């Protein structure tokens, strides 16, 4: 069991740097105090604040991080993508939606993103720069990750842990990009969501700064719209997000709406929810996870709750 670090109200995570907002990349004083507070008060925190976490070895030898209590019967499964499993454990905001839903019987799974954690390769640049490197070199980029994610889902269904009719995927920034690709890859993903998602790799400086920039034309999320049509989709984005591009996120949502309209029997209403909000830059708030949890509940067969 891992203690949950209770962050100050309104804590903002800067996904670009991985540092708390306005800390200038130094360890903030409140974090040291909060860590001490968790240690000192561990035995008096309400049980609902603690979320079980465990590292699981998958059949391919890779690791997965599980959040939530294992039930006796198959339960809803939520894939949460961002960066590495290590960052998910050290920055709890990225998995906050899983923590919110754990008490309602949802089991969440975190995998290492491409070029993160155990998928980082010697001699490559780090993280998103490695994405650009792999695309530029013509190396496999998304397909190995998507295959691993599908194999992980197969594994948890075979164990009897996951209900295959109640599976969702979500992620923040690069994790949102992966979640939407995973949903397009595996039709068992019932619904999919992204918080400030990357929707077009060409918007990232890791790609645009290279000369010549790698060809990402086939990787943009808008190209997935026909495969996502018919399934519920949710995303939120700041109204001036220069890091991933607010306009690109809006264009992606519009492409999925158009693909829904093109279906032989278009759903009514079209299940695409887009929230454009006054978020400063490329940020994610705890409130985004609360909104996402509320949206996920009916799609995972859970009762809605007053927030």
C-alpha cells in the first residue's frame, strides 16, 4: 500500500517541465512539509484517502502500475497514460482521476509511454525528443506501445480482473495523445478522454525544431476520427495553450463530430464533449480530474455523484 500525498488545494502541475507551477524547478517548501505531514498523519487519515497501488509484471516482462482495490468479480478498468510509471508515482496529480474512482470499484492501469521509463533506449534523447527521433529515423513509435496496451488489456481480462464491457482510457498531454490512439487501435475502449492533449505532433517544439521536421502527417488525432466515431469522447484544453495548440484540439473535436455525422445512423446527441477553459498555458488542475471522473462514471456503469 502506498500513502497518498495530499496536495494543497488548487495545486497545478506543469506537464511541460514536470515541476509544480511557479517553483522554478526547485523542490518547493510545501512539498517537504506535505511529505512530513503524510508521514506524521498516516494513521489518522480517512481510509478513503488511501489508494492501493501495486506494480504488476505483464506477460511480456514489462511492468504496469495498478491503482485501486482488486474485487472478486471483474471490474471497470481505466488506462491512464502520461509519461513513465515513475512519474505517475512521484506526481500523483497525473493519476488523480484513478484515485477518485478507486473507491467506486475502478481498477486503473498505468504503462510506460514510448521512450519513457523502461521503454527509454540508450543513446536516444529523452522522452518527447525521443519520439521525434524515432519518427525521423523511421523507427517503430506508436505500434509497439499500442500492442503492449492491448496485450495488457487481454491479460487483465484473462485474469478475470477486468470487465471487457467497461474499459476506458485517458491521459494528460502526451498521455491524451496515446489514449486516443489506443481507443482507435482497440475497439474495446468504451470511451476515451484527454486533459490538455497533444493532438498534432507537429505542434510540439521537439518536432518543429528539427531540420527538416519529421513527417507526422499520419499520426495526428484528426486522422483517427472515423475510428473514434460512435464512442463517447471528452477533452479539455486551455484557451491559450501554445504548447500543444488550442486550435488543433478544437479541430480534432470537430473532426470527430463530423465523423459521427457521417455514420449511417448518427448518434443523437453526438457524444463529443469539449471544454475550452481559462487555464494559464499548458496546465492541468485537480478540478479537471474531478470533471473527468464525473464524465466517466456513467460510461463505466457507475452512479453519478455530486461534486
